[in-house]
C-alpha cells in the first residue's frame, strides 16, 4: 500500500502494481480498492495499475463535510502520484466521478467507463435519495442505509435484500454506509452530463449485455454525446467486474 495527500490534507491510500503506462481504477458504491484487485492483476501484465480507496473507505481518510470537488482533487492526487498523467477506468458511480474529473481538466489521457448509472434523472428522485441516506447514517441506522441503497437505488428485490442481511460481507457494507451519501450525491449531480461536450479524451463506454437495459442505454448516450466517445457491449457481462471478460476490451482500448 502507498499513500498520497489530497489538496485538503486527506490521506488517500492506493495499491500500485505492474509496469507500463499508468491506469487508475476508480471504484463505485460499496467498493474499496480491493474490489479492483482482480482487474488490477489482469491489467498489470501490460500497465502500471493504481487502485485507490476513495475517501471514507478502506485506508483513506475523510473530511467532516463532503463535496464532489474534494473527490476530484483526490483523483488528481493519485494522477500526480502516477507521474502527472494517466488513463482512468471508472466503474459504476466511479465512472461518473471520472467524467466529472475529466470535465474539470485533470490530466486524463483516456477514459474507460464501465456500467455508468444514469445521472440527474427526475424519475430517480436523486436529491431525495441523498437526503434519505444522510438522515439514516446520521441516526446511526447504517443497516437501513445499506438496504435503502440496495432497494431504492439499485432495484434489488425485497426478498433478496432480506437474504443479504445475513451475507458474510454485510458488516463491510455497513462500515461504508456513510459513503453511499457520496455516491448518491454524484448520481444526483446533473452538471456531470451537462459537461460531456467539454470532455475531449478518447472515451469508451462499456456495458454488459446481461446487465439491466438502462446500463446499455447510458453507454449509448455517453458515446453519442462525448466528442471522443464510442461504446461496446460485452457479451455475457453483468454489472460485476469480471476480468476475463472486461480485461481484453480494456487492453485494446488503453493500447490506443
């Protein structure tokens, strides 16, 4: 594990593996840097891969108040640790964070976005989700926050949510419950999609054909609206990262 310091003084932890051009992995909700470890191992054959803990997760620090700008500064700190410029892979809400960072002008050479969620959709009531999650976390109801996110934002059926209460990874989810507010804030921010025309980097929007149809719709929209965008659908892929399916697609794209 290595560490770098963000602009506000927050410590950001990351793992670095492999040799070659740098690629940074930005994970989504319920994820820390270990989520990206199998993909890191795959890509490390040809690239230097940096997988970091977003603030509030794993071995990274946090601040009393949250702002997307601080997360963009965190990513910038990792880019600087990588040598000053890097390709970026964003997963789920991490893909939206990567887009926001690119629009801000960070030194991102190429963008790969896997299963980015829809952002700013009125039907999703995004501001309501942020407030509901924040209230549950503030009240110490971390388990309820986890289930709210699973049920209301991801769309997991009630019976499956009930089964997941007894999953061995449930304590880890509750430990990260406060960061669900961060991810919900990112998903609710309409400025991210409003700034797509400002992003000039080559960008690949990826979705799995076994995922929810909305994921493929988002990938198609991103590819159409990004000046350097294109999309690909991976046969047999779901919302979960499967290096054997995703890795070859990323290698081809990152090689340019």
